[in-house]
C-alpha cells in the first residue's frame, strides 16, 4: 500500500493488496482477497466483493456518463470472483 491514498472511512476486507499510487475514497467497501493494481481510482459508491482483481489504471465508480443522470447518489457493485476489471462508471 505504499504511496497510495486510502481513506480511513473506507471498509477494506482481509488480505487486500493495494499497489502504489492508487486512491480509495471514503464511501467504498472492498471484500476479502482483492487485488488492486497501481494507479487505480476506486471512487465513492464502489462495492467490491471477494476475490476480485482490478487492473492497472482502472477507474471504478465515477460519475455516470448517462445524460439523464441528475447528481443523485449512486453505487457500483462488482460481484464475487471477477477475474479482471478495467474501467467501470
């Protein structure tokens, strides 16, 4: 977890690896046995289940690109045992 910015408010499970230069915001839940590569942004609203791998440079749970989005609070949920995640809004 060197050189990463991890909010103390984020809920992080057991055996989680967070590589350098990644950012984990406040309203984030990360399950057990998750691997987060370097230069990853896990934004507010992310819910990541157990045994997930998030690849280098991924951006997870940022503002939706849907034109109907009105600023309401949203979440993004990643199910258990996803082998790879690159970019999700």
